[in-house]
C-alpha cells in the first residue's frame, strides 16, 4: 500500500489534534472527520508568539559530555539511539573499506560500501564499551535510527533498500538485533515498508512513549517530514498525520539527524570544519525545534557545543528520556579524531 502525499501543503495537509501535550491517535482520511488543529501561541496583541530565533534557555546552552567512544569500524558515526531499559546505545556507521563479510568473495572498498548502502550496527554499553554488532547490507546511509520497546526486547527501525544512485534508502524496515548477523535487505524475516513510491533518503525517528514515527524523505530532490501513527504505519497504512517541508533546507547544510518527543521534533544540520567552516567560527552545526502541530520551526540556533573538537562533524540526534532528575535530555553526536581513526562524543542538554 502506498499513498502519495508529496503534494500536501499548509492548506491541504492532514491536521493533528492534541490533548494535554500528547497526540490524539488517528489520522485524517476520506470519510473521517478531521481532528481539531491546535493554534500556535499568540501574544497579547494578537500576533503569533515564539519567533523562530527566540532562545530557549536549556536548549541554547552548550551540551555536557554524555559519552565518548569508538565504533567497530574507523568510519564516522552516522546516528544513534538509546535502549534505556537495558542500558545500551545502538549506533550506525558505513562499513569501512577492506572488510570482507560472510558470503562475500573478497574485501570491498569503502566507496562501494557507500554506494551499496552497507552499514554496521554497533551496540554499546553506556560507558562506550562494545556489546555486539551486526551488518545491514543494502540498507542505506544510516542518517537516523529509531527504537521501539516491547516486553521481550527492542525493535530497531532504519532506512532500507539503498538507491544505487545515491546509497540512501528508498523505504524503511524494522528488525531485532542479532549479534554477529549479516542481514541482507532481502532477508525473509525483515519487515519492510515503502511509504512513498519514488522517494529516497527515507529515515525514521520513533517516539516509543507516544507511539509516533517521524519519516524524513526526499521526493524530486526536496526534503520533507511526515509524522505517522506508529501502529498504523506498522500495519501498512501510510496516510500521515501531518506532512511539511523540512525547515532550514534552503541553507544547503547536510542533514545530520532528527529526534521525536511529544509534540516536538528536533533536527541537526551542519558539516565538519573545513573550507567555509573554519574552526575559528565555532562551526555551523544548527539545531532546530519543530512544532509538529504546524510543521514550523519555533526555535533554532547555531549550536556551540564542543567547538574544540576536530573535525567536529555533527552526527546524530536522540532523546534520552530518563535524564537527570528524570527529565528528558536531547543528545547530540559529534565526530572527532583523524581520518582512519575516528571516534565520537555524545553531548546532552535539557529539553525544557
């Protein structure tokens, strides 16, 4: 089943209803009554409040280091997510060059791994020590990863079915972690989803508490977000709750991660230090908070966390829901170290 919603705009998209800060389950479909839309906050004079650049004190502060470590390969961290109940971090990276996996006749160059969309999924302890790994062949670039909890373990969501022209996924999938497994995109036990025919750069983020899935995708080269009810998406019903163009795409900065929490989405843009982005500038990493009732960025800033890192490429964004004093925290990832020996650092800041 596939529903083409790429043409949805501000006046035609599905509308969310919210009660007490949580989304009302359900989506707008033909024959169903639309849920009431929540209006953005307004100032006393009737003008819309909360301009996009207004500082939120906690998010505006530089992050505090949460975790530092290395992954199985020397390639960079792409994205990460937390299994808080079991004390694990799952992190994606593209497979390094010169590695020969089970079933392969010879070692494969890194450029070929990128084009094929071959990923290494790392499982780490919260102190950064390794706790297992598996390989995902033909999945994508690993720009975002989601995690869904259940009584008997966790299910991981990633992009799937890499486009050979770009190495980015044309759909999504979900699966259980199996230490040491080489999982092919054609595996019989893989649950796969192709929500939008003709799209690429499909990436998921999951809010396991409010049962929502955020999909980022590109159609005709233009990046969009689509918010889904997680259970309906799992059942193959792809009508989104809301769709909107990705805020900040006009800046031309690389997309480096997203996270989903309640009525808000967060995105991270930016590149490593280099030409046009020297260390003296503090970097171009840009953090956004997006109101999912409207699809609009309600806050954004250049993030000044850890300007001393090198090459300081932003890589990944996730919510730690059991942070200090039980308050949720937003965690940002950055690459550090020389080529061929990359490590990573995660930093956290309060969401309020």
